[in-house]
């Protein structure tokens, strides 16, 4: 939701809350998708090579 035109902070928060309630619930993350600390780490970067 674009609320950049509204200058009053409390009014903007109110509108965002309403929009969040109206929005469809987000789907759960797939079982095989690693997130954050669960992702594979890059052990050591060799000079001249791509990281991933």
C-alpha cells in the first residue's frame, strides 16, 4: 500500500493496519526452502571465483 502522500503519521498507521487486515493471508513457506541461518554457508571464497 502506497501511503507516501499522507503526512500524518498516525493516519498512515491506521490506513496500513486496515489494509493489512483486508489482505489475503500469505501462503506458508515451502518445506524445502531454507531460510536465514538454515541456508548453506560459503566456506571460503577463492580469489577470482564467483561466490555462488
